[in-house]
C-alpha cells in the first residue's frame, strides 16, 4: 500500500474510533443520569418514576440543552400530576387551586428551605475551616 492510502485508512479508523467512543459514552451517561433520576424520585416517593426518568435519559442525549429540556418536561408532567392529585382530592376547587398551591410550595422551597440549607452548609464549612 502506498502512503496516501495508509494515511487515509488511519484517518478513517481514527474517526470511527472517536465516533464509537462518543456514542458509547453518551449512551452510558444517559443511562446513568436516568438511573440517578429514578433513584432520587423513588427516595422522594414521586409518581411516574419510569416515565420521567426515561424522558430525562433520552433528552440527556441532546448536547448542551438536553438536560434542561428533560427537566422542563419532567417538571411539567409533575405539575400536571399536582393538578390531577388536587382534583382527585378536592374536586373542581382542587383543580383551580392546584397551580397556586404548587407555586406556594415552590416559593417556600426556594425562599425558605434553600437559604436555610445554604446557611447551614456555610456554618459547617466555617467550623471545618476553623478546626484547620
């Protein structure tokens, strides 16, 4: 074989190797993210674990914006579940109040619980730094 053919074959083999590794590790990453999502949802006793975890895993295949898209779709599905749950529990009034109640829970989480947890984490870190 001449040098040009060897160089071309090397280039093609190298491109094939790179593409195969990318595909394998992207799929592996998606499966890991989907499994972690499923475990977290199971721990939190959230509904539709399989459906939402599959959506998160599949959208995680999309570079850069895939995880965001999966989170938005999953959040939307869970919001619909909030509407259905409130509707089943409280009828028409529950359906009408489901979104404001979900928004109040979200506000309480973001404005109350998260700052408290961040403050607690900072205090622990300060205590660890003081010991050094």
